């Protein structure tokens, strides 16, 4: 009221207030929630007035609110106040810890938990004391907003947070957060782990909801201003509803249901405020603009698909928030801790959404082409409803600094997964390196596991199976240490997929058993079940159990279809794998049908998804073998262009696509074009991969009658393949043996076939038909060398390897060759005729026969007509 000087001393004259601090006023007698709200709102109007003139209080608490005998509340002690525009002291300093600023108060748990008002708050403890040290975090910890605890910028929203803590405490008799120490209290505040009061508190649901919104960890998620908060608090919902119903003459009808009418208001998330900055109109605009800027023809179609996927995911998050809210606040089926666990899980899903949208908002052509795959890889929201799983939990970080660092690291991990899904491997690799160092420093098992899982994701995508296996094993171990069952289930499942594809498959029985148990422990989500069936299918395929593999892939497809759209990648992969099995079974049309389905999934996978491109390539091979050369050429060219666009000029898949075009040219009889394409592929191939182009070049030379050049090319191919890929070398030795046999070099051919069989002996698993083909060549060379008895022994062994229920070219050749040898030896004439007739019947059933099979059919028919004298 006055500032002056008296006896050489400055003075400030202020109003004398005869009254009590807010906490003492509340505790003096029993108060209704309406009385409490009215007084606290008066103090709130004081804060709002300060905000209007640009001041932030920064230390609002019950002790700084006086309630006079006249029933008016005043806000006191603006000692920490600063202008909202003043940058000085707007940040705290996390280099000063709470221990430095407050002194040691461990054991003063009453101060930390807050107790209740009216003397039940340990206001004399260091925990309740304002921190006024220069450069330190400023405010009273029990009422400070998360941004104050973190030393970040303080704003009017920070005062709003403190106001809501004060109002909460006055209404419910305790503070919103339960903790035993200051550091734990800070963690609760920054993570939004407040106690959600139930209907038994006597405070109406609409008021509970308003207060809790003001306690949001992020300032942007609170009320827009103190004025907006006070406006909502000033609305008496019951009075509003009564006016409406009286006007309609229905008060008597609905009066008894007013409490029910409050319920929907409590969990009304229709304003979609939780999506602000995640997936809102501004982010939608940024994504759309980045897609258009790539100049791709399909950019707009991709944008529409991505927006639909993100809308669906965002709607799922909103619905999950509402379910969690309803289960806790309305149905009262879950505790505060359970609600907190569900909220934390949803926050992780929101982080994944944020990372995906950020990548899409800065999209280049590669991101656009893989955008659908990125959206489909987002985590399952429904798992956040599984409280029984979430309660198994993970250990809490050791302090607030760790909480902050871990949250930042998890956001980077989400970015890393998004980068992998769109093919930005270099970005992902850098994130793995950076976050890996942070994880080591923090020594926090759940974070270490998440980093190892990210590394495994990258390695598996890059087909680095050994490295992927090590990473997933480490992730599973970290998950076990920390009790993180969700991470364990995902890690074991990916590990099973990795081991299933490895040649030796060491540890497969244990791996699949652990994966099954881990998936079951988290409720057997459909997507993970589909992955497990896919892993089993891969292992069956490796073991050449074609029928079993087909059944397993079919089950995986069924599960993935039920889990769509989140299982698009798994659906496509299992369809392609089943097509591979069907090709091996000789059912090319069924295989093409499955591959057609994969190619048609462009909107779900991305128009340049590697899985889609591979399916296009495999479909081209089927068309080539069926003589549909134009279709094959078109698909090979699409795959070639796509591989270049997605992976660049050095990708080995481009060589294979070009070699497919070599085969198309040979099919048309254009040997010069075929030789030119094979030479280009050879030029583009790196050492260690040149054997593919050399193999194709050998085929061109065979067709041209240049057998010496063909043999030279194959010898170079064998040398290039080296000694590591024994299966490939064995195949090339069979090819070389066939060329040498055609050139009349029977002894050299026999040696090559025997070298092939020696390689096969060193492998744990070999396709029976591959071994049978090598033995067929070996027998044919022996026949040329006049070793008929030895040839018969070899052919008998080969016949055992041929599936009796499948018609294969190798099987037919073995039957006819054995019949020929028996005829030459004059042995078992009846068996010779039966073998020949079986071959004739099988060949007659084929609608299309190439030149070689036509010649084989002629030989078989001739063998059926040989007249054997007894």
C-alpha cells in the first residue's frame, strides 16, 4: 500500500490479513468440495491476474495462500516471481542435485508422500522448503511442475500445475503423488504417475477430470491458460444439466441418473488432445508436403494409404486411453498403479508414432516407397490393455537424471526402428552406436535390451544372420534380467526366425521352445504367433520337409490375416515362403497365385518394398519356366528397376534380375543379346558374387555350342564361389560335370560329379533331389566309361532319394537311365519295363515338354518295346 523511509530504514506497508494459510483453513473444520473449490479458485484468479501482467509466481503452494476472516483468499510471497519475458533464471540447473539444494532428508517419507493437509504436511522438512539458491532448481519440490524438476523453461503452465496440486490436496486430503524419497517423487511427477481419486472421494467426476488435466507432465497437455482452467472450474455441471432438463420438463425422469450422466465426461477424449504434435492437422500437412516434394508418381497414392494407416493407429491410441481411463475412473476396476502402467505403455506407443511421423514428415523417395511398411510395423496398442503383463514390470531407474536420459534414448530407439523400416540403414547404425554408449553408461538392463533388439532388427533386415542372432540373444538375456516379458517375447521370436534360416540351425529346439513360452507369457498375440509359425515353416523347409513347411506357412498366413493391418510384413513373407515350397513341389500355378497376392499388397507394404520386389522376381522365374517370356521379361525389368531405386547399383539382386533377362533372351533364341546381358552382369558383380553371372554366361556358351568356353566359365565360377558356400560350389560342380559330359570328357565329368557329392557330404542338410541329380550325372559318366555295374549301384541309390509322390525332372531321368542300364546289362527286364512305363505315364501327363524331356519320353517309350527273351 505504501513504500517509504523511516529512521534510515526503507519500508513497505502491506495489507494485514487476519486469517490462516490455506492448509490450516482446510483442516480447521469439515469442508465440502464446493467450499474448497470456491476458495482455491479465488487464489487461482490471483495467479491469473499475475499472468496477465506477465508475472510467473513459480512457488505457488498452500503456505502462500492466506484465507482471511472475510472469506477472501490472497496469494502471497512473489519472492521467486519473474517476468514471463525475462530469460534470466528461466531455467534451472540440473548440475545442482536435490541433495545439494535441500540437504539430506532420506527417511523423511512423510514430507515426500505429502501426508494430508492441516499439519499433516511436513512443511518444516527440506522437501517442503523453497529452493532459492542461485542457479538451482527453483520452487518447492512438492508443488513444482515437471519442467521445474528437470530444470527446463518455466511458464504460466508451471503455475497452473502447482495450482492443480494445491487444489487436489485441498479436495482429497493428500497430494497427487506417492513416493518415499524426493528423487522418487520427482520421477512420479515427471512421468505423470499421479493417484487417480475414485468416486468414493465425494468429488464429482467432472471436477476430478479438470484437476488431473492440469497435472499433465507436458505443459502443452494442460489447460491453455489459468483463465481457461478457471472457466472450466466455474461451470457447475449439475446446475447446467438441471437447467437443461427442467426446461424440457424431464427433471423427475433423469434426476436420479445425474451421477451416471457425469461418467462419460470423465473419460471424454474426443478433443484428441493426446495427439497434439503426434498426428494432428499440422503433422498431416507436413507429411503430405514431403511426399509431394519427392516427385514420385505414386506419392499421392502412398500419402493416402499412410494417412489412413496413421489415422487408424491414432484412433486406436485415443480409444486405448479412454479404455484405461474408464477402467480406473469409471468402473473402478484398476488401481492407480495399474492405470499408470497402462499410461506408460501407451506413451511408448505414442513415442513410436511420433518417430514414424517425424520420418514421414521429412520423407525422401526411399521413405515414400517404404512408408506403408513403416506404418504397419508400429507396436500393438492392445498389449497396453494387458495389465497382468504390465504389472510384471521392469525395475525403476535409479534417479531422475536416469529417467530423463532413458526417455530420450527410447525416443532415439523408436527413430532407429523407423529408419530400418524405410531402408535408412546408415541412420539406424548411427543411432545404435550412439544409444548403445548411453545404455552402457546408464547400466539399465531394459534399455540395453531395447538397443540389442534394435541392432538385431537391422542385422536381420540386412540378412546378417550371425550378427542378428547375437543381438537377439543379448536382447533376450537383458529382458530376462529386467523382467520385461514383452521384450523377451519379441526377442525370442526374432531369434527363432533367425536361427530357422541358418544353415546349421544350432540350438533350434531350445530356441523355438523358449520362443513359444515367451509368446505364451504375454498372451499369445496373433502377430507373434504368426511369426512363430513362420519360423517353424522356415526350419521345416531347411530340413526339406515340404509338406510340413507348407502347412506351417499356411497357418502363419491365417494368423497374419487375422492380425492385419499390423501383420502385413509377416503375411507377405509367409505367402512368399509358401510359394517357394509350392515351386519345389512342382505346383507353379499355386506359387504364382501366392506371389500375386504379395505383389497386390503394394499399398500395405510400400510400392518399392523389398518383399514386393522379391515376389515380382520370383513370379518372373515361374513365368520364364512356363514359357511366358513377355510376362517374365516385364517382371524381371520391374524387379531390376526397383532394386536399383531402393538399394542402389551395388545390390546383388540387380545381378539376378539381369540374369533373368539373360534367360528370357535365350528362350527367344537371341544368343547375342543374352551374351551381352550376361557380360554386363559380370562387369557389375563384385568378387565373391561373380559366380552367378559366370554361371549364366556358361548357359549362353552351351546354347551357342561353345562347350570349352562354357566349362571355363564354370571353373571360374567355382573359384569365385570359394569354399564357404559349399552348397553353391556343389551345384556348380554338377553344372560343370554336365558340360564336360556333353563335350565327351567323361573322366573329367565323373571327377566333377564326385567332387560335388563330396561337398554335399560336408553339409548338414541337402535337398534330396540335389544329391540325386549329382548321382545321376555320376552314373551317366560311368556309363560312358563302360562301368555299368557301378552305374547301376549309383542309380539305385539316387532312386531312393527321389520322392515317390512327386513328378520331377530329376526323378524321371533317374528312372529312364536305370531302365537303360538294366537293359544294357540284360538284368531284371520286367523292372526295366515298369520303370520305363512309369516314366512314360508321368511324361504323358505333362502338358508342356521341353526338348530334353521330349527326348527322354522317346527313350522311355523305346524301352517299353524291348523284347526280352527268357
